[in-house]
């Protein structure tokens, strides 16, 4: 099932499971968690994926998201800096 990114519009946490493909197209089971928080200016997305076989590496990603309705004001402030 394709992932729709509408979950970004709602604060919360989600879990995921699936398959990670390495550089040799080997399938590795993966599980993860994603947390969305909304602050006054930015939204934050923190996620972690854990490989369940082989090296058992963890991947951690953190993003700052500018909500649509705030984009023009923030862009103007950044340009004025």
C-alpha cells in the first residue's frame, strides 16, 4: 500500500514494519517508529528504523517542516537575514 503523507498534518506517533533492500537487493526485515510534533513555527518529524537481521543497524532521521500556511512569512524572514 502506498504511503500517503497526510499523517504529517496530525501530531502523533506511528509504527512501521516492512522490508529494507540493501545495495545488493537483499531483503532485510525492518521496523520503525515515527513521531510528529507541531511547534509554533516548524513541525518536527523524528523517525528511527531498525534492521532486524544482519548488521542490525539503526537509522535515525530528523526533519524540520515548514507548514504551508507559514511558508511565505518564514521565507521572507530568511531572505531579510
